[in-house]
């Protein structure tokens, strides 16, 4: 089968055409500046093709059309006709409490996704635009929604409930949902394939957005993000866990609206804020810290410290730890960050092998032979999860 995977943002659209059985990627790319002037970057690995085209994209419909046109292009494309595309899988960020698994998209599914917009106001509207554009242009192809939040629906109430008046949960569904669920699910399945079932696993999805998940026997027991992706560990520009009265203080003392404060906490905080606004890129922060920049050193120390605290907490929640995994951009490529996080976790039985840890982007055990906890680096593959779910439901 050939599955088209779509990840639509408010002004961008990522895509991959792939085989869900082998994981082979026929083509992938990015539509940018939708609603402005439009730009398409397209790659076809097997043909050694990489092209960038300026294409007007007033809406997501034109972006989808541009994607399909390049996929069937005689020179840069990978299929002779869109008929070769069997189904379309869509990443949808927030499924609320309505979705514990992926589903075929019909009107009932769309209504439920729309109902989740108050919970995911930044992402769900954009995801819907991508779905509606594909439905219009590919009306005969099965469409599947794969939710970031679905994997975390196995959390027990003691993990997902907030200690706020019950009415806000009952009426408004305010609770911990968690995100990066497709990535956490991929890692859980991969660890099971590599090491077997019944394991106590902590997965560290560390990138510009970061979250950890405590997993037992493949099922999520707790996760660091909450109602939104803002909480948990500090991230590229997100503040992570914080006393909520800080937001009140900023609003009152600097005459900011709640929306302005939320922009500060989402877009101007995290390691970017701690570094004095130098960068949200950990490579930049490491370079500056090595040159003596104390603010950047603090940003890196704070990040490693908070991740380490979550690992300790989740080991307690799981009643032990068998496997620790690092994944996503920083987790897969940041040897220095991995070492800093693991430093001090010897009491849990974590012991890194410094030489094995010197890797980037490969799947490998990086713990020492006498480590009681097996530490892995495993590249994540959210697109493959979406493609496999889509193929299964499309059948």
C-alpha cells in the first residue's frame, strides 16, 4: 500500500508518501507560507530528488493540490497517478476524551474533533483544514485521524485528574491529556519488539517540544504534558511546570492580558528565555556555554535537571525501572544532554557507556554492560505509526 501522511499546521503542511509495511518513504516535503505566497520543498530519496518551488497557496486546498501535482510529476514525482495512493492519514493533535484510538474520518469524527477545539485551539483548527482540503480533492480515498492524545488515555484517574473543583472536569473535561502520543506509542512498540513485554519503561521525547511518558507493559501510566503542551519540562520556548501565580504576577504588574502572558510562556520562555533570548536551539546553547556564557549554561543545566527529576518521579510511579529511552531531535542526537540527564541516576541502576553514548540518530543501547537499567537511543517514527493505523483502518 501507499499511504499519504499529512500533518497540517496553521500556515504549513508536512507530508510523506510511504509504505506502511516496510516503512519506506517514497517522497516527503513541506508546504510553507500558506495564505501568504507559498513554498513547496519536495524530496524523493530513491530518485535523489530535492526541489523547492514557489507556488501560490492561498489556502490548504492549494497546498494539497501542489503536493499531489509534485507526487505525479514525470520528473520529480514517485507515482504515475493519484489512484496509486490508497488512503490518507492525518495527524490530529487533540482528541479530548472522545478518542482512545485512531478512527476513520466521517462527519461524526469531524464533529468530535471540532468539539475539541477549545482544548486544542492552536492545533485542531489547522488539522481540520488539512482534512477538509484532502476530502475535497481526494473524495474517494479513505481518510484516517490519528490523535496525539489517544495513547495517553490508559492513564489512571490519579494521574490525569487535576486537583481542582470537580465541576471543571465534569463540565469542561479539564484534565491531563498529554501529547507526542504517537511517538511514545512507537517507542513502546519498538521496545517490546526488542526486549519483550511486561517492562517498566520511561520514554524521553526530547526536542523543541519535550515530554516524558511512564509506560508499563506498553500502556501509558503518566505523562509530563497536560491539558496543553505547555507543562512538563522546560522546552525550546515553553516554560514547562511553573507556579501559576507567576502568570498572574506578570499580568498584573506589566499590564498584560491573559493571551499576552500565554504568548510569553509559550513563545518566549523555556531555554530561550533562560538564555536571555539567545536561542532555543540546543546546539547554539552548547556552543555559547562552552565559550563561557553562563545564561546558556544555566538553560542546559535546568533542562537536564528537570528531565532527571521526572525520570526519578516516574520510576517511583512505576515501582522500578527496566528501560530508559531517548528519542526525538535532542534525545537522538544530543550525547552531552543525555549524559547530563543520566548523571546522578546511578541510584536507579542507570549507568551509561561513554563511548556508546557518542552516537547521533542510530538505534543502539548506550548503557554499560553492568547497568541495571537498559538505556536506549531509538529514533522515533510518528509518520510510520500514522501510516500503519491508516492502512489498517482503510482495509
